[in-house]
C-alpha cells in the first residue's frame, strides 16, 4: 500500500514522515515491489527466496542484454553478406582467387 502511495506522491519525504519510515525504506520497498510478478506475494526480507528472486532478476537482465547483442551481430552479418553479394565478392582471400585463375 505504501508503494502504491509512493508512486502517486509528489513528495516522498512527506510520505515517509507520515508513515513513520525513512525515504530509503520506501525506496527499498519500491525496488522489492517492482521485482514481483503481478499478483505475487512478496517474500520475507532476507529470506533465501528473496536472494533467489534477485538472482533471477539479474539473470533475466543479462539474458536480455545478450539477446540484444546477438540481434546486433546478426544484423551486422546480414549487412556484410548483402554487401558481398552486391559487389560479387565470394569471401575468399585475394591469394586464393588468383591461384585458381
């Protein structure tokens, strides 16, 4: 409930004071809340489940980064292949093509 109020609050400091907690505490709650799936109950603080959730979140982020890298390199490879086809390059080195002629 505090996190929902935080999202719509104009002054987090005032909200923290009203609730009797620190701003830092509110932001920690926000971070934990953002890592939960919709409708999922939050784990107890410092539990093994909490550590596993952090690890899963980190692994999802790393997987997304690697997926973007792969997509980038696939696109670059397609451009190189298209350029070679356009210029009629076979991809062979110059010495190989000369020795075959």
